[in-house]
């Protein structure tokens, strides 16, 4: 077959695939807007779909990963006991080493990662450190990018398989999605994800679910704004105090704390 014709076919396939992806996102955006009684223009639907499509690309955070790799070449972190991995709530955990003392920990949270981003960069941000345990927080951005809970779980299962194949004795602690003010409209989807991870952990001795949902609610069952910075999404010091307590309780069953 003519080489130029093959290139043309690949080009057409890419256009069709990308177009289908955008159409799917547009439908999901419209559904979410209708579900939350929000009006959104056709132009904004298309703009949002294009952004979400770009955000979901596996190499979206390549620059962040390159910095980790460069730092490791200069000074590789040895004898890591607990690797903290995932998205921005891990990345912004500035008091992590102090909070987890005396355990030797490493923070490899990056950007506003989806689970697929972590999977894509697994060999760079997970595998090299051979930790005894991984504390993992990711998934909220996947759902915010309008992946379904089922699609998000599929990506988590890929992550877990990578851990089992490369780090077979490593225990995975999953911090459940937190109830944030900014994403309260996704409560149903987030709880669906959390409940599935909980069910998985009940069948897997090397998987533990750390439930942070109820402790981060007000008495009337709403996300507690006192635990968040101005954006209503990322936690302040009070939020991390809750996370520290709950994560240490879970880790304490397997490590001396």
C-alpha cells in the first residue's frame, strides 16, 4: 500500500477519533449543566470540551515529570518507606515529612493529575523508589474532567496492576475523594468512586481505603468551607490536620508510629 495513503488514513482516523471524543465531552458537559440547573452557551460547551480533551492527554504534565527526573539524577531519594503520589492535594502537602515523622516519605504529587497521568509516568514517579507503601490520592480531577466513575475506576485498576507487577509487596493506601466546596455538584459521582475503592479494599489485603469524606463535612452534611483555601477545592492547614490523623491511623496498622 502507498506510504502517503497510509499517512492519510492515519490522519483521517485521528481526526475522527478526536472529533468523537469532543462530541462525547460536549454531551457530558450539557448533561452536567442540565443536572445542576446551569445555563451554558454552545460556544462555552465547545471551549470547555476542547480544554478537557487537552487536560486528559497522557503527557499533559510532562514538564512536571521532567523536573522530578532531573532532581532524581542529581540526588536520588534512597530508602523511601512511604511514597505519596497523585494530584495537587498531595503536591501541596508541604508539611508531609513532619506530619508522617518518623517514617521516611517522598512526595510525588504533580499538577492536577488524573489517574491516567500517573499511569503514563509510572516508571518515572512510582517504580524507581521501591517503597514499602504508596499513599495515593487521585480521581477527583478525572471526574471533574467528566470521566465517569467507571472510567476512573478502570484507570485505577490499571494503576494497581502496575503496582502489583512491578512492586508486588507494596501496600497501597487510597485516600478517598474529599468533599470539596467547589465540586459539591459531583458528590454522587465521587461517592460512587469511593464506594467502589472501598469494596475493592475489602477483597485485597494489600489495598486500604482511607475514608476522609465524613470527617470533612459540617454537621448538616455539607463540605466544610473552614477546611479549604479560597478556591474551595484545595485544603488549608486544618484540612491537612484531618488527613494527617486519618492517614497515620491507617499506616499505624502496618508501621511503627
